């Protein structure tokens, strides 16, 4: 995470909050993070984590059961090519 990704063509990092419901943990993407040349990090949040004090900054991940941005249910993993 020491390489700059703010303007050098690198992908931004994702900012997730971890929400616990019914004993399970869910990761909700709430923004993006950009590493500066000096190693500092800028966070650009689209939402604020209410009721949670946990944030994860890491490379963006795609889970098989993730919902598309339009809110429709994701197609089953076995149906994908």
C-alpha cells in the first residue's frame, strides 16, 4: 500500500464498513481510498458508518453473492460463464 494510487493510473482502494446482523458480519462498501506519494491516505466516503466503528481499507474485492449496483439480485455463480 506504499505505492501511490491517487493519480498514477492505479486503481483506488475500497473502504468497507463491517456491519453485524443476526450474528453474521456483512461488508458494505462505503467509499474509496487513495494513497499519496508520501504514504498518507485520502478517504472519499459515499456514506458514513453509523453504529459501527470498524473500517477496512483494502483492494476492492468481488464476491460471488454480491448484488449489482442497481440493487437487483445477483445471478447464481453457477449460471455465469
